[in-house]
C-alpha cells in the first residue's frame, strides 16, 4: 500500500450485498486499497475462492478504478473483470468468489423532501390562523368576542398540531422512498432487531427478502406485521426451530444421543456412542446431515468410544466456515474462518473441533476422541 496517499478517508464506500458481511458498509481510503482474503488487505473477504490479494482499487476524490490482480475470477456488473483498469461509478456491483459488493458515495444525511416542507409551511400560513391573528383591536375589547377569539386560536393550534403529526408520520415513508438499497436494508434490520436469526438480502426487482430462523411458527405472523410499513419487503425461506428440533429428536429417538439447538440453524448432536455401534451411529449422523441440508447444519459432538482410526480428508475443508490456512510474519500458521477469526494450535473451534497441529501440508483436528486429518492442497493454500 502506498503510505503517502492512503490513510485519509475518501468519499467512497463499499456496501456488501452477500456473504458474512452482507448489509454492512466499509469506507475506502484515498490511494491504493487491496481486496482479498489475506489479513494484510485493506478489505478482507472471508471466502476460500478469493485470492490473498485479489483486487486492487485506486481511490481518488472524484473517481475509483479497479483491476483484477490475479488469475482468479472476478466480475463487474456480471461480466468478467480482467487485469486492465476499469472505472467504477456509483451502483456498480463487483463479485469475487461468492461475495458481491457495490460501490457508492458515502451516504449523506437524509433531508426532508421539499413537498413535506411545503406542507408544513402551508399549515403555518393557513387562512384560519392569519384571520385569527388579525382580529381588530376593537373586537378584542368585547368579552364575548375575546372568548370567540380564544376558540378560534385554539382551533388554529389544533390544526397546526394535526398538520405537524401528518408531516412526522409521513416523514418515515419519505425516508424509505428516498433511501438507496443499502440504507433500506439497515432500516429493516433495525426493525427486526428482536429477531437476530433473520437476515435481509436484496431480491429480484429491487425487493428485499427476509430469510432465516424463527423460534415458532407463530412468530412468522409477528414478523409480517413488523415489515408491513416497508414497501417491497417480502418473506423468503423461514425455518421454524421448534419443528426442526422435534424432527431431529424423533430421528434419533432410538439412540442414546440427544439433540439441542445451537443457533442460526445449527442442530448439535451429542452423547456417548457405545463401542459396538459407533460406526453405525456416525454413518447415521452423516445421513441426517445430508437430509437436513440446507435448512439445518448438523454438528456432530458425539463421543465415540470405539477404537476408530483417524479420518483422512482430501483438500476440502472439514468445516464450511474454514476459508484456509495461512501464516503470519513470524511464520506461525493459523486457520482463518469466514468471519475473520484466527485459530492457532490447541484452539477449540465452535463446532467442537480442537486443532491438534498445523503442519505445512496437513492439519490434525480432534473431536470426541477421534482424530481428523485434513490434507491441504490446491491453489491459494500456503
């Protein structure tokens, strides 16, 4: 990175449309900005298909350009992005791996649309208020007429209050109508703050689609009520946690295993497998993992007491969350996950895997007393 030109915030920002950072925005610095999966990049994309230093952005006050710095695939508005520089404009969408992000000017504060300001001014200058304030002084000296003046002024105040309420209530609709897609996603996410396992993503025709997990089927109607004020927001695939857990428990009801919910669609299978039936139970769990996808992710935390040898894997990661294996400046190797976390030797990962050792060509995990050997291969691995 060019230290002479970077470090100062530019008027440009990236808005993530998919992946773990979907719905978030990130400001760009003036000068050169690297995008990739390396921890040294200015913008880190947690995806195994993204190269260490994948894209190079040249950011100025007026314009931004982009170029693909590797042989790995990248797209600009759905078309292949090559090594040559391409100029970006607000609204362009860039893709790398499974992650898409857009380029936008940094969003300014939302202003009240002119038509609503005019409505407030018209209410303030209403004929009724002007007439009441212009009553001749002679009329004000008569008690009855003073009373009449007071009534008229009271009605004028009520009219102003009603007009102000109209402006305030309509302002929310005005903000929604004037917001871009990224701002709308944030507004819906704030409204659904009580449902942390729901996600908001762009859909077809500029609509927003809500998907994810709800505790019970009855919560779906409540969510529908929450999103009613927003136009163009629909419900997509919503899974009921209580039903998922009930079906899993029924599937394993004739075994010594138990099922619990781990959040965000994770079903955790735990317990102690008898030595005589360990292999059969392990295969049964794998079958259930296949059948439950993509609605649920099944986590095997069973303790296998049988004398099982190590499981050897190919170049595929043992967990979908794993992006790859890297090393820092000191040469210490670590595993990076999609959310940017780093795990070193001896660390316990969230899905029950313990990292026993990280070698240049293999990583050894342990779960439930069984060792799992991951053979590292393929481009992008150190």
